[in-house]
C-alpha cells in the first residue's frame, strides 16, 4: 500500500501583457524571468523552459504536488508584476492580462516543447510559430 501520493504533472503556461503591449523589453525581460524562476523555486516547481517575446511569456514547468495550475499562474504573474511595478519601473505602467493558457504535457513531449519555448524569439522573427503552443486570441479565451 502506498503512503505517499505520486504526482507528476508537466505544464506549458502562456500569458500575455495587458492588451499585448510590448512591455517585456530588454532590461525588463531578464529580471522578470528571474522573478518567475524564483517564485517557481519557492513553490518547489521545476522550470524546464522559460521564454517569450515583448508581449507574452511561455513557461514549461513540473508542478509540485500541492501546487495547482491556477496557483502557479497567480503566483508567478503576481511576483513578476510586483517586481516590475515596484523595483524595475516604479511608477510606470505594467500589467499582465488577466487570463492565461495552460496545457498538460506528456513527459515524452518535453524535449520538443522546451526547445520551442527556448527559441521563442527566433520563431517569432522567422514566422515559424506553432499555433497550438501560442497564446490564444481574446475570442478563444471567451472575451
């Protein structure tokens, strides 16, 4: 009989800046990614990949047992937003959109998805985006 739960959940999260404004410029993006990684570490979630462009972020992560998808999204968005509005660009506008997308991943898909996320800038520059892994439009979110 098992006394401990076995939980293995890999997820791909995507969320954007408010109105998809290009707010994640160089000098902002790097500390935001560091804040996202730090919050994941605090929650005992393992980051497999983190990438994006000026208006959205992709995160591939293995969730820790007690951490839900919604809690992770809330915590990483909140921590990174707080960092920007209080430390990096105090007094300047920054806001994440309220919604996010999350996709469960099979362990076998991790190499392909992490490679895709790590090469976000290249995919956007070349137009080699995979619509399945990109941020849904407002209408697809129901808004």
